[in-house]
C-alpha cells in the first residue's frame, strides 16, 4: 500500500489540480480531505479545460474511485451542479466513481448569507473570504449543530437539527440585519435534493480501510496551502480548516500509518489571493509581469493574485509543519526571460535576521525580506520533459531552491498541460 498526500506549501494556487491529476494515473483512489468548494483546481487535458471546486481532481480519469471525505464541508447544491457540469463535458460520475462521506457536514444557504454579511461589515478589516459559507459551516460543525449528509435520510432527525440550528442562526441573522431564517423552506429544499446526494453517500472510512488492507494506492488531495492553515498559517488571514498533511488522516478516516509520502507543491515564485502579509510581494512591474505570464487570476473569484519572488523561509516552515518529503515545483516557465531572479533567504524584523515566519500579526506585517539574487535565463523551459531540455541557469535555480528549502524536487511542471512534467522521483514508489 502507498498513501501520498499532496499539500500546497505556499498560500494555495500552486497548481495542485494538474499535479494531482498527473499522479492520479498512478493511484487507485483519490480523496479530498478538507476545505470546501473554495478550492479552485484547473486541469488542462488534451486542450480541454476543467475547473473543479469540490470534486477530487481524479474524477476526469476513468477507473479511479474519487472520495469526498468527512473533513470537507459540502454545499450539496454546488456538488450536484459540478457533477452536471462535467457530465456536459463527457465525464459521467456514477456511484461507483464518486463517494461522499455520510458524516460530512453541509454548507447551507444561511452560511453563505452570514459569510457575505460579515465580510461586508468588516470594511477595511476584511480577510478575503470567498463568501461561499465555508467558515460559518465549520463553525456549526465544531459547535455541534451542523447538518450532516446522513441527516438527509432521516427527516425526524433533520427537524431536531434544524431546531438547534435555528436557535443559533436566528439571533445571529438579526444582529447582521438579515431576514428571518425559514427552517421549513430549508428542510423542503434539502429533502428535494436528498435522493441524488444520498446516492453517493457511504461510510467512506470503511471503503478506505478496505483499500488500505488490499494494498491500494491512495492519493490524498489537499486544498489551499499550508500558510492558510487555521493553526499554522498567517492567522487570521487563513482558511477555516487544517491544511497540513496530518489532516489527511483525520479528514478521510484513516490512520496516519496509511500515509507514506507527503508531496509539497510550490510555484517557482509566490502568489497570494486576498488580504494578509506577503513579505516578497512585488507591487510593481515585476509583479505585473509574473501575474500576466502566469495568468494569475483566482479560479473561484476571478481576482488578480498578488505576485512576488520565491520565499524560501516560508516554504521551509510549511514543509516542516506538514512533514513534506519532496517538492513538486510548478510554473518554472513563467520565469523564462528574467535577467535576474531574487530568492528570499531570511527576514529582517526590527533589524534582526530571522529564519521563520512569526505567529504575531503585527510582526508578520513588519517583515523585511532579505534577498539573494541569481542569474536568469534567456532560453525556454516551457513544455520541457527532461533535465537536458532546461537551460543551465534554470537547473541551477531549481537546485538552489532545493538547498534553501532543504527538500528535493520530485516533480517539475513546465506548462499547464498534463504531460509536461519532469519526474525525478515517483512519490508512489518506495
């Protein structure tokens, strides 16, 4: 048995969709284990573009079991819409192709209302939420009042859950100036979609246990990035779940022994969507050039991503807290043509050199990056599938990143196309 966890080692948007899709050709099972439909994974397959938010990236590969684990909060209406959307592209998902954890918690319309109202009320203190209800849904989960997938099969239990939910949401909505919540209407809406949702619902921990015992290859697909982790990220500018590799076990229902390798995804530069600290951000011609060449726009939001140089301090810390074994480096081709490239090797805080990302919000905002400058290259790396096709300075750049982060590059992606990958180490091979 081989279990591989893929996590973003920056602020998300590292290209997980393509890498997970590429790795899924070697896997038997692909599992989403955290987050919601705020993930934005773009796959380019034979010229066709698939944009997935909630479905595991392996769904476009035939013969793979895709699983949405219990650690994911699920908007059931969005799930069905996404299933229908890829069906229109010729990818039909049956109950043999997709499983949904029966103990996963649901995102409701009320959650989206609250998410949007809070963010709007925050004014300049907004944290950049996608306003899709993910945070409020996780709040209800830990508050032990969430509606779970299995509740859709039990109208009596649904009544009890809705009463408890109303007791919390009614005063909350009043305080935010939102209309009175209608529990009866919500119940009717949930029961209307229940047959389709329940068709995919299973105790996925049991299926995964069988897969482990049968020696199957399991790919655990993370969303967002480690520096958006609710504990280890740039709090409060973070997502509402744990993103680190340890969540793969808790969020899918397997033990940690099922994980053999952690692959950390990083871009050859750094991007971020929304607010929060970003020490290496280039709000200048360099940043605009990176954004234009990398087509840096959020899959979900359409917002332009903030762009900057590679931050080795941040990536090194993300790798440490997530137990990364090797890196998947993406978008190296975006750096083609730069005469000089800078890499952040340390920070300076109040005149003192440090090699960690501090936890304090004020300290994070005052970090000054300390750069090392390396030579760029004039040749093209786009579409390269072997080291010999790379310019010498590009190879040196990759090797320097390995030295600074302390992790080897296992895969190198040189374009959005699925097969444009240089493989140094197959994470599924022991």
